[in-house]
C-alpha cells in the first residue's frame, strides 16, 4: 500500500535510458550523429549560421526578402549580418494572436584576436588575444587550437579563414609554465594562475631568410599568410578571427551515451531547435526559431537579442501576411509563448558541493527547465509564471517527454542568465528550457545523448501544440 502511495504522490527522478526501447535508442544515437556533424562544421557563430542556412534551404526555407506576401505554410528565414538568424513557419492562425518562439544562441566562449595581434618575442611569433565570454583562462593553455573567421580588406573583399581543423592543417597552442618552475604561479588563486594578457597563441619559429629584415619570424609568418590569403598586417584591423579548440566532437564513454565537444553551450539547443523546426509540417500558431549572437557577453550589439533586429523580422512577417497596423507588434509579443533554449548546469558528483541535489539537473534525465535563473536573490532573473510552467508541463507530459525542473546551483554560490529576460520584457511568456551540461564554458563540454534527443522532442512538441 505504501509503495503504491509513493508511486502516486512522489515526483520520481529516474534515468531516462531505463524507459526506452531499442527503436528509440537507435533514434537517439542516429540523431546525435547529426548533431556531432553539425558541431564539427560550426565552431563559430558565422559557421553555425552558414550551416543552418544550408539545412534550412534543403528543407524548403527561403529568404524572407524573396517574398512579397506570406501565407500559411510558408517557410522563411532572415540572416542578420551573417552572425544571427531567425526562421519561421507561418501558421494558420493570425500572428496577431501570438507566435511560439524557441530561442537559442550560437556564440560560445572563445579567444578573439586583438586588432593588432601579431608580434615576435624570444624566437617565436604570437597572436595576442582578448577572451570572449566567461572562461577559466587556465583551461585554454596547452590544448590544440584552430583559427576561424573572416578578414575583410579595406576594398570590401572578404576572406574566410579556417586553419587547424583539417588533418593536414597545422594547429596552434598557448604555452604554460612547467611545474618545475611554477612555484610562484601555483601559489596564486586559480583564477589568477594565467593572466588574460598571457593568452598568446604560438604561431611559428622560423625566421625569414633576409639579413636586412627586422623581426624575421614575424615577417616569415606574415609572408606565409600573405601567400595563402593575399593580405597584409593592416588587414587584421578589419578582421574577426576567433581562436577555438581544434578538438573534434566525439561520442563519449564505453557506452557512447554522451557527446564531448566544444561549443555545446549553446549549439546543442541551437541544433535541436533547428532540427525540430525542419521536422514541422503545418502549424496552427506561427513557429519562430531564434539563433542569436552575443549572448555570452550580454546580448548587446546589432546581432544580439538586445537589438531591434528580431522586432524587424516579426514586423516583416506582419507586413507580408497583410496584418500589420500601428502597435500590433506589441500585441503579438504579449500573446506569445517562448522556450528560451539555453543549457543548464548538469549535476557533477565530483563537485556536488555547489549544487542543491534536490533541485539540480542530472544528465540522462531529460530536458532541463529553469523557472528562473539570475544570481543569489534572483537578481537579473526572468521568473516564469506558474500558469505558464503548468502549460509547458502539460505539453511535455502528454507527449511523454522526460523533463526536470531545476536551479543553476546553490542560492549563494553564483548564477547566470540567458536571453529569456529580453523576450519577457516584450511581454512574452518565457521559461528557460535546455540540455544539462558538464564542464560548461570549458573547451570540451559534455552532454547526454538522451537529453539531446529529449530537447529535439520538446521543441517540436511545443511548436505543434
């Protein structure tokens, strides 16, 4: 009798792998293979947009600018400066009655090159960097690194750079001090063990064969780059070059149950939401997918969610469906729903002290929802209304999707934020809803394939509701 009452009343938190059959397990692994392939092609926000565009167009999506009018069933996208992207499928209901949004971000912590990056010292050539987003600086030393991005000349010519991913490419690294001489370094606090100014990327050591030349190693590197890309040192001034780990995304564990990769915050939610939109047919409520930039540094700038570019996209949909009138955009947002598709901190038993175990997200137990994020006293949080949480729960439960509602660590330990508050400020009902991650913001992050597939099913069910 007591056991039955437990089953009836307790909120049981069980490993999702225990509740699936062989067919679903095969679907999970197959889907994860596609995700791994996406990660290996999309290590920067520009590359993620390019890959997403290819996926979208192969599934019938077209640039919204090519439409003079829109009708139910039309599939459109808008690319903002090659670094963020919005997609939509027009529903049978008027946009005026609200839209359903899943919003992820495609930027990840990394190292950016400084405007004047190249220098020579002590027999080596280096690139100076400026780290982007919240990183543990020591994690970026002594690992293989690659260079991605664009160089734009003053005449407008754009050159795409991707060095270090192909097996025939060289890789780069940032050196660290040997333990034998690191006595003073190891007395420092962990966060100060490596200074930001010391995150300099090692490029080469062969001098240019010209006795009259100065800085011969720097010159040799510039000559190599010039021969490959036809650029001069001044062209770095108008470049966006990112240093990212050269690691490949791989299956992790003897059972291959997890994915290890750079950039899973937040490309795991970006890929699963994009894949879910590609699987939609006809929708009642217009479905919108956001792949945003700059979340890791506060969503500022004209490719971040703080800009008005998303408002512009929705206004274009209103214009081309023939609905628009003064102040209608505000009404659309006030009647809309959103899943802020961003990752959650997965419970790590090695570092259990930072988590409230009863309110933590566990890998392998399904999609993670955060009613609120923020720090300490919910500072900076978007706190979802109970009514909306219940609505989302209903969608998940009737579609038999495993989920967990959690917090981002213990109350006074720290915290974090997402793009949720930005859409909430517009009047949208929002809850954070993403995949739990181990080693978040590290050069190699870990997720569960079960949770990845749960995210895909969640976003698809949300849009189909």
